[in-house]
C-alpha cells in the first residue's frame, strides 16, 4: 500500500463499469484499502481511490474511478471516461442479466474512451459458486472474440482482485514502454 513520500513515475486512470450491484465498489475497496463490506450502500460521492504500486522498478499511481451509482440510470457521463487508459468491465457470475448487458457497456466504453484503452472483463462473486449463472467458458469466449483480458474474482475473499488490477496496469505500462 502506497508510500506518500515516494516519487510517482506514472498516473494511470482506470474506470470501473458494469451493472449496479455487481461489486464494482467492493472490488475497488479490496484493491485500494484491502477492505470488504457485505452491506455496502450504493456508492456516494467518492470519485476515485488511488493506490501506488511498483511495476518494473517504476512507481505507478493507479487512480481508479468508481461510478457514484449513475450506472443504474445508464447515465455515466463522458467525463467519467475522459483520460482513462484502462477499464474494468464487471458482471456478477450469479446474475446472468449482468453478463448479458456487457456488450452494451462495451459499446458505451468504445464510443467514449480512447481507442487504445486496455480492457479487462471481470466475473465477480466466485465465492458464490453454488449460485453460478454464467459459465466461465461463455465469458472466456466473449472476451477472446472482443480482445479483452478476462478473470473471475471475489471481492469478498480477495481471489484475483490484485491480479485483475495488475493485469491492466502492467499492460498499460508495457504499451508505454
Ligand atoms: P456496485 O453497485 O457494482 O458498486 O456493487 P457493490 O460493490 O456495492 O456490491 C453490491 C453487493 O454485492 C454488496 O452487498 C456487496 O457486499 C456484494 N458483493 C460485492 N462483491 C462481492 C463478492 O465478491 N462476493 C459476494 N458474495 N458479495 C459481493
Ligand atoms: Mg458502487
């Protein structure tokens, strides 16, 4: 977790998108503060959280943007996407509808964001395997077809959350170097 005194080599803006209640805010909370809350209220106020990490001997400040609940009204604004170099497209593996909406989110992302943006598809809540409604293969196939990275995560038990962020941040870093 970040040391405020260190010099920053890069700042990467990454946006979280996907249907309401898929776990975007908890994924961010797990990554930025290593915290999780089961009764998280709809996100209010906070625009982004940051965490500084080291990639190939450079310090990279990840500035991760979270929607303030606007996704419920599909009213995420273009300001949200502006300057983003990475995106995490999140669905809930127990809610098929949240996966079926992914193409729409991808369209919105592609129409608002930079064309070189690095995108990862994330199936969250793998701790609820017994309620799974989206087979891993379906998502993997979709990701492959669309040229996205793909991982399944659990913000609750922390599975793959770190890996998901590192995948995106490292790819952005490699594109720039
Ligand atoms: P958002 O609307 O996409 O930001 O979703 P939230 O982060 O607010 O999470 C919605 C609900 O799902 C909350 O009750 C969270 O505690 C719960 N949740 C988020 N991630 C997980 C997870 O990995 N596993 C489980 N079991 N619940 C989760
Ligand atoms: Mg939220």
